[in-house]
C-alpha cells in the first residue's frame, strides 16, 4: 500500500513534531553528546535524525550490533583531520567496555558529538566515564493522548478517518503499549485488510491484528523493575497489585521458578516469624510448581502470592541476623564460655569444661538463665520481635525469660 513503512513516512521532521518527549536542555543546533534512553517506538531515532539535520555537522550513523572498533576508529581518524562529526550509534549498550573507552578522548576534545540510542538502562550498560561525558535524555512510553495524536496524523496523511469505532480506536492504542512504531504498523495492517466502507469494532480487532508480545527481557531493566514491583507490593500488603505484577511477569515469559524463589526469600525477609506458615506456603508453592509445571503449577505460586501479601509483616529476623553478623565481626574468635563446652576427656574436665552447667529442662521453670555469650562480652539484645502476628507471642516469651533471668542471676538485658 505504501512505498515505505507508514512509521517511516510519518517520522517527525522537526522537534516540534515529536510527541510525548521532554526535551528541555536539548539544543538541536548545537548539541552536546547525549544518550537517548527509552522503550521501542518512543522517538529516540527521530530525535537523533532531527539533530543531524539541524546541527551543520557531518553525520555518521552506525549500529553497535554490526560495527566494530575498526569502523569507529575510521570515523575518529576523519574527525582528527579537522572534520567535526556527529556520530549516531544505535543500540549503544552492545558496545563492550573497551569499545566504550575508545570514545572518551574524542568526546572530551569535541571532535565527536556522540548520540547514542538504547533501550537498556545506561546506569547498568554504559561505563561511568562515558556517562559523565554525556547528557542522558529519558524517553517515556507514549501516553494514550500521544498515540491518539499519531492516529490523527495518520488520518491527515491518508486523507480519511480510520475505520474504527471509538472503543476500537482506544483498544488499538492500548494494544500499542506505548510504542508509536507498533501503532502505525497496526494501522497499516488495518488499511490493508479492511474495506474503506467497513467499520471495525473491538470484537473484530483480534481477527485482524495479532496480539503483541509483552515487552519483557529476563536479562534487562524490565526484569528487575517488575520483580521489585512485586516485592514491594507484597511488602505493602497490596494483594491486588501483587497479583497484577505476578501476572505481568508470567505474561512476559518469566520462569515461574524464579518468582517462586523470590517468594521464599520474601517469606523469611519481610514476614519471618510474624507468620511462620509463610515460609511453608512459599516452599510448598515452589514444590507444587516443580511437580505440576505450567500452567497448572502457576496457581500454586499465585496462592503463595496471596498468602504472603495478606500475612503480617516483620523484618525482625532479618535485622537480628545483621546485628549478629556485626557482633561476630567485632568479637572475632572468642571461645564459648567453658561451662557450656562438653568435657569428653579427663583433661578437659580438669580444665573446667562443662563445670557449673545447668540442664535447663531439669529446672523448675525449664529455664536456667545461664550466660551463653563469650566471657567478657556483655549480654545484648539482637532480636526484637515486632508486635504483629505470632511474634507477639514470641515477645511475651522473651519478656518472661528476661524476668526470670533477672531473678536468677541479677543480670538485665
């Protein structure tokens, strides 16, 4: 139908035509080196091309996927001969550390103005030395209003209104998932498969347009963002949000066992003994999924998500572990007190091993109150249970034992 893809035909020619982008501090006529970061189809390449048209610099466009150090050095040699160059490197996150380093002196002396585009988080993929020399411009997913604007531009270009009901029009924007290029590709499919007089409603869309695969890479920033969203929703006891992020990760192709492993960690870190059953539920979900597989086993993980989100929360065990680690580091290799050491030999008995030890179950209260810290290390409280869930019962026990210890030994916590 079109000589070129519709997304290319409607690519913005001026900075004013870019939609949904905050370009404060970007001068297209005198640009500085910058990294353009955002999801697919949000305008990164369009901005790079607009800058190349307006800055009066020789422009070289390269891809980090297909270009190597030798090709980049050819550009640098040209720049060193007095020709200042705007170098657009697409998918710049594919450059290795050595390749990134060769850019540094040329950006520093101004021979090269680098415009790097990437869908990956620059903080993780690019070296700090390169980032310090570049302005990072963040592109957000296009909003429904921005996508609607693209539809109107399309209608102006083709000279007619798209054959969509209002609900279908909104649904197409939702299916685009913030990607302007994908939206225009869907429009092409519609125009190619629908008669001009025919109007398409929401129910007819699935027959014409293929469902888009969720944008999700198990090795990139989205992977970490979504598991963080799930973890924090669980911690905030928002069961509905937790279920949503769980479903989003599954839809993106995440390994359910990875989610199950994180739920086990959450059970001990954020719930702990406030609900001892939380860990059992998480482990049971992992085992059930390993036994059943997908899709049946996913319901077991879903059940664990619900249980953990609605359980009382406490990080007291986590904090106690950190406190114990700090104390162990400070005290070094101090030995246990002799009275709690076994004395299997005559020599050890003569040295005082096990002397004075009291077997707690034989005492009236089942509690001797003896010291178990190394000699010279003052007793301290490492674990402070929260006043929630089962830890309230633990708190009562600890208070009872502390009272007995004071009565028996005069020692206070």
